[in-house]
C-alpha cells in the first residue's frame, strides 16, 4: 500500500506540473485557427536551368519547405499549383517582409582570395561544399557562425589556407563581405568560423545566416506573384466550436463511464482528466502547432484512452464473476487486457508513422497529435487507473458489487461455484 501511495503522489505532481505548463506556455496555432500569410511563388528560369521541369519544382518545394520550417513555424503548407507555381501558407507570421526575404534568398556563401587591382577572386570553395552551419561564440563571447565542410570542401579549404598563409581570405555571404581574416597557418579538419568583424554579429543576424546556410540555396529563383493575409476571425470561431465539441464529448464519455461502471468509471474519469493535462502539456513543450486536424487527433485519442479502460474493466468483471477476490481480479483484468490494448495502440501508432512520413503538413499534424495521445493513453490506462483502483479498493472483498457495475446475484453465483469446487476438492472430485 505504501508504494501505491507514493505512486499516487507522483501522479499528482505530474498532473500539477502539467497544469502549470499549460497555464504558463502559449499554444502554437496553425493558419486555419490563428490566421497568417499566403504567398504564391513562381519558379523562374536561370542561367543554369533553362526549363522548369517537375523535378526542378520538386526540389524547389523541398527547399522552400525547409526554409519556412527553419523560421520556427510548424504546420506550414507548401504545395504545387500548376506547372511552375507553389502556394506557401505560413501561420501567425508577424514580420511578413522577413518571411518573404527568407523564402526568396539564395543564400550564397563564397570564399575568395586577393586578386588584381584590389578585387577579390573566386576560389571554387562555396556553400555547396558545406555540410552544416552552427551558431556559436568565439573566445571573447561574440556570436560567430561555425562551418563544417564535407570531404571535398575540407580538402579545398586546407589547400586554400595553406596557399594563403600571411594573406587575407575573404568570406562573402550573399555577395556581401562578412570578414577577411589573415591566415596564420594552414587549417586542416574542414572547420571554419565566420565572424562579424570588430563589432561581431548580432544574435538574430548570425542565427539567420545559420538557418539560410543549412536550408541551402534554391535550385532556381522564385518570384512572389501573389500575397494574401488570412484573418483570424474564422479561426476564432473554429476554436470555440472545437472547444465545445471536445468538452461535450469528454463530458458525455465521463457520464457514460460513471453510469455503466460506477466507481471504476469515476476512477477512469479522473485518469482521463490527468491524461488530458499531460498530453496538452506535451503539445506545448515540444511544441506542437495545433490545427483543426490536430485537435481532431487529440479528441480521437481521448476516445482510445477510454476504450483501453473499458477493456480493463470488462476483463476485471469477468474475473469477479469467476469468483476471484477483488485484488486478484483487478490485477488479472489489467494483465489480460494489456495484450489487446498494446496490439491496438501499436497498430494505430504504425498508421500514424506512415501518415506522418508520407502525408502533407496538415495530415502530419493529425498523425502527431494522435500518436502522442495513444502513447500517453497507454500510460494513463496501465499506470494511473490501476494505481487508483488498488488505492481505493485495497485488498478487501467486493462488499457492494453494484459499485463495480455488477449485480449482487452475479457475485453470489460466482462465490457459490467457488464453494462447490472447494467441497469437491475435499473429497478428491475433479471437474
């Protein structure tokens, strides 16, 4: 019993912590709920690409989606319309000019050497040789951009620094000179840093450079041909309807469980409330951007959490009808139901993984919220409900079967069967 009390307080602390997270952290909402921006981009031919093919559009869509996600915006929609246009929907964007510049930027990184007449000459070492960029600080605490080259880039960089010992090597980003350090010695290992000169980079400037470098250059230029703003008025109405639908559904489920399963139903209701707190706190911690599809996944996961409790309670009632005492019946009920719960939940999780990997961003939101809900529901049903059941009922007999959703004659019949078997056993009579 002592362990059950400790577990109860652990669960209570988790619930309180989840409630605090929900109260403190803001909820990220998608375009359909909070509003945002809708841009239409048109792919342009360039010197290296004379024709816009489906393969070029696929690469452009991937690059744009990667860049928008680097903004910290989830649930973006980037989809092709027509032969050379993309629709980009970005929820809750406060600085539209920054987003437009981010999408259209080509993010060119070049290393140059001193040339004739004071000009800088190309070296062949560019952002294409880059593996990744990272935000870090130098020895005096200024923000710098750390670069890591691939194998070919590392060799180019080593050869270049070896050749330019005692000379400057300029680093250009989008045709703007960022720094021109003097090379003191050859640098091996494929690592370099970009500093912002004497004053250093501002944090936002260095972070933007890192994001653009990691997103890579666009395969072709993309021109913004249409721009719209989606207002949040429809979103506010949708949120209110979703709240009402969710609360009404949960309330009806709680009433059904209490009427049909009595005390265990009330315990399941408490576990369901704690489950909802934990799950919603996870949404805010990760964070998950909620859309209408995501809310649907959340509400659906509540139904699956209740389904697990129903399986457990029905198994427990079967054990009680077979003459088991209450403690044994509860344990057996959970043990017998676990396989069914695990199999059904794993099937759902596998489906969610497939939807997340192959679906669009809206489908991904639904899959993510549903998968998280299923995982937390297993913890809720197996851990929270079971501990509450043992804590409330203890190890005693079921004195009032009605409190467990059973009729008294069912329990009496079960006990009669048990007594008959005991009497037969005394005389060596086996069934």
